[in-house]
C-alpha cells in the first residue's frame, strides 16, 4: 500500500480532502447523503482503515484510492452501529479480478463432488473478506441496477454476526426478529415468484439480480446493495421492505 495509508497510525489520521472528494465523485451514492451523514461516514471510514488490513493478491498493489473506496462503501451499512459488527475479522484481500474457489458437495449417495466456482467476492465466517477489484471498480457504473459487490459482501458479514447467514441480521429482541423474518419472507417469496413467471412464462423480469432468489441470505445481501446505491428504485420495487430496512440501517430510526 502506498502514500498516506502506508504511514497510518492510531488514532486515525484524517483522509486527505482531495482523496475523499475523489471517492465521493467516483461513487455518487456516497455523496448523495446529508452533510452530517457524509461527515459521519468519513470519520468511520478513517477508523476502518486504522483497524483493518488490506492485502493484494496475485501481485496487485492496493493503493490509497482503492482502500478508501472499499472502506467507505463497507462502512455505509454500519454507519448507525460503528465497527462493532465487523470486529470478528481484520483482513480484506483484493484480487485483480474474479476468483476461482474450490468447492465440495456431497450427494444423497454420499459421493463427494469437487468443482471450482468463480466469485467476485466472498465473506468468510470469522475470516476475511475477499473482493475482485475489477468488480469493485465497475460498481459505480451499475448503480442503476442496484449492484455493489462491496456492500453485498459486508452485509453478509453483518448477517453472520449471530451465526450462519440466514437473511436476518442481529436484532435486539425476539419481536424484532419475528417482524424482520415475516417481512423478508413475504418479499423473498414474491421475488421468487417473479423469477418463475419471467423464466417459465415470459413475464417481466424483476429489477434485482436473479441471484437474490438463491437463498434468504443472498436476498438480504442483494436487496441491501440496491437499498444503498439506488434507494429511489428500491422504494418503488420494495415499498413494503423499505421501512424494515430503514428501521435497521437508518441512523434516524435508532
């Protein structure tokens, strides 16, 4: 890592104004917030950069610009919480492009099958977050689609805080969890139905990536991407889900 971050010490130093402004210009959804929220995001990003360790894979050099861009987007979902939801890991590994992960499944007969899966990011339970820089860099071009790989993977880390990711983040009470699960199930079932209608009967495909239909955990992560990077379209397509997300994510609601 080069320049300003190379000498970063505790307490966190202020991100240079030019670097912060360039980050906001590159990722417009970060800049489209209130002044107080943007100031809060900058301060949390500085803390994140102090506490976390970036490393590049396959010879990639993680520059200050890259690290600040990733950190700012990672901090957006926890702006209301601070970094306590990220205290189970330290490392962020950045690959030049998509990664090939080795996978294993066991079928009903007990036979093990090995294969490789191409990933643009991965959040590991109790471990690091890995990201494809190619996809991180391209995220700003796909906000209209509600796409953001950094937010996706870090929301998975939030989901993992209370165990195996299941589409329900850590919530303060049984009542809050029940309300979340009921609201998410309704939205998830409706989304899956739209996928079926589009694939089998030529219906209008949903706005969100169909990958969201693979599990409640992926639906939570994909929906969260859209909630942060294209809130207007998210509210249009998920009017019933937005208040639920506001209650959890929005600083005004806590």
